[in-house]
C-alpha cells in the first residue's frame, strides 16, 4: 500500500544520470547503467564526486542527441 507521505515519482523530472564508469579501469565489458538520477546537475556532480571521485560522469538525459552522419 503506498504511503500518503510520498509523492509518486515523475521520471521526467530526473534529467541527470550519474554513472560510476567502471570501464575507465577496465572493470567491465558491458555498458555501465546509471546508478543515480537527479533533477539538479550540481547535486548529481556532488554525488558522483563523493562516490567515485576519479571515474564518475554525469549525463544530461535531455541534451540534444548527436546525429551520426
């Protein structure tokens, strides 16, 4: 039963994805999944720097997509 104290999350509000980037140390052969989502870019960067100071990357999920020509 959902708690009335929690709002239902709206995924469109979470624009920034934080990745730990294990590939930078050759620790994985599969793509890294986002480990946290944030609405605020500064918070995403602070979290990434705290958890994985040398390898994290923040991806803007709403940035224009690159077109491969």
